[in-house]
C-alpha cells in the first residue's frame, strides 16, 4: 500500500515538474501597441447638400465623393461645385474646385485647386488656388493670390488675400494690383 502511495507521489511530482517545465519555457508575452484607425469611417458617392435658412435655399454643394472621419471632418477628393442663391432663391454665384474639405471643429469649408468663382449678377470671375467659406459668418476668404476678371469691361484685378460675403456681391482684396479703365479729365 505504501508502495502505491509512493508511486502516485512520484507520478504527481513528475507531472508537476513537467508542467512547470512546459510553462517555464513559454515565451514572455509582449503587448502590441495599438494604432488607432484614422481613415474614413464612411464614404458617400454623388453627394448633394442643401443649406437653407428660414426655409429659403442659400447654398448647394455637389461632389462625386465625400469621405467622413470619426471627428466628423469631411474630405471631398474630387471636383466640388457650389451654388450660392439670392433671397429670391435665384442662383447668383457658382464655385468650382478640384477638391475640398470640411473642418467640423472650425465649421470651415476649404476648396482647393483651380478654384473658379463666377458672379452672374456682376459678371465677374474670380480665380484662386484655395478659398475658405465659414457658414456661421457667411464669409468667404483666402490668403492666396486672387485674380478677378470683369467680363463686362475686361479689367483684371490681382491681389494677395481676399474677404467677401458668401454670394460674392461684395469683396475686398487685401493687397490689390491691376489695370483699371479710368475716365479722362479732372
């Protein structure tokens, strides 16, 4: 009887030793650094957005693709087309660019690449590499170079930086240069 008990003790000791050896040889576990995903969480094709105030259409934005991110920022990697409307609901200004983005924290739209703005009422065309629009203030501005061409007179106004209301009915160039037609006489 003592012999069976001893055999069990020896077997249990061997199994314990074997388990310790097996677990002792296991590699130390390393933790992997998790890199948070910062890509788009949503892709929308053929986007049409409408901005209105007091049930009046003010602005439309159309683009083939929108990418939305976790912080609700948006990117428009393809052509962006924006139309600004007057109080009567008539389109007064169109804007076209190669791409754009929206910064939710700043409530700021930025369009980039071959930006062309046409004010149909004043018959003026504005050209710039980038333009910002802040819906909360209804203001448009840029720090970039601008060219404004009057389609009525052919005058060209150049400058660096510009501020305008969102329908471009009024604007100011920060550092203007250009060629102007002036009536003769004093």
